[in-house]
C-alpha cells in the first residue's frame, strides 16, 4: 500500500476476521490542509492480509481504544487506523520521518519509504515453509487489477 493509503485507512475498511482491508481513499496534504481523495489512479480495491498481520492490528486497535478512553474529550474521533495520540489522522510526511528515525536507531540504512513498500511485498513471496516449499500469496479473488504474480495463491 502507498503511504497516503495507509494514512487514510479507516477501521470500517478493515475486516480482520476475513483477513482483508479495503483501500477506498488516501489522505494527502495540500495547501496546508489534510484531505481525503481517491487512491492513486482511482483504484479502490481489496487487499488480502497475511495471517501475521492480524494479531498486531488487533493489538493496535485495543491500544488505540484504551488511549481514546484515557483521552476522553480530548480525543478527536476520526475512525482512522493510524492516528496521533489525540485521535487525529497522522500527517503523511511524519510517516517517513518516523520510518527514518526507527531505521537509524536500528543501525539500518535509511531508504525511501516507497522502496520499503516493495521490499515488504516481496518478503512473503520469498518465504519458505518448514519443508522448504515456497509460501504463496496474492492473487486473491478480491483483487481487481492484474498482477505479475496472479498465478500465486493465498495459503489458506
């Protein structure tokens, strides 16, 4: 997913039980204001979630609910998955700042966030199971756009 799509993701667009999220918008900053717009190329789509993503997202949702309760009236209800400590949508440019800070702290070379996006997409494809067989992902029937790896199937 693109940075703006992640920032614009709302909980109503995430179905953890079905392991899918729906990309319906992206959040951008234009002329000093955050606004929601159609995803790049107006491609609204469904994305399959890997099983390893479910627990962290559930934990994040619980942590966010606890923070919302603690903040009380100071919490700004936006419905976004990724928010500030007060519930406002995250600034898109702050995503890269945080990413760079974490990479430097871990002693890693800072790369473009877009490059990390491609690297993360390739990891499950390169993974192997306990027998040494490649794990297969993508090609979900929910996808609306053809992909080079459309012959791969989700390991359910």
